[in-house]
């Protein structure tokens, strides 16, 4: 079982990025998929989650700027990030969760310059 995150990069404030996380090894259609991030010196925090039914939840700091979506047929979850800010700089991780069983991706770096 593996989660592969990609799409990170170095952008300027106000730019957009789209992160992709693809799962392999099993079907994750029934899992809650999510994105977390960890900035240097800070704890990992929730960014957004999406259930198998498509219900979404966001951290207050990204509401209105980030959109999470999933394609269960392709075992993929996306994070569209618009109007990026320097404080969004972090390593972004994807996670799959079901009944306490969780899988994590390796992380992708997002750096936003002012």
C-alpha cells in the first residue's frame, strides 16, 4: 500500500498549485482522504478532508482558497490551492483513513514567496 503525493513547488504569493495524491495497492474508495501540512518548527495540521460521500471539511485558514476533491475510480485525491500565501509554506502530506487504520504519503514541499 502506497500513497504518492506530487505537485508541490516554489510559487509566489497569489499563485495557484494543484497537489495530487495517488494510492496504490488497494482501493481507497471507502476511506476518508485528507491533506495535512507541516511547517518548519510546527506540528502537522489538518488542511482538508473528504469522505467517500464527498463531504468536505477545511481548516479555517484555507477556507475559500483551497478545494479538496477525489476521483475514487482512480484512487486519487486532489488539493487545488489558490491565492497562496507565504504562511502556506509547508510539506503537504496526504492521508487515507478508515476505522482507525491510516496510510500516509511521503509529502510534497510547497514554498510560497512574498
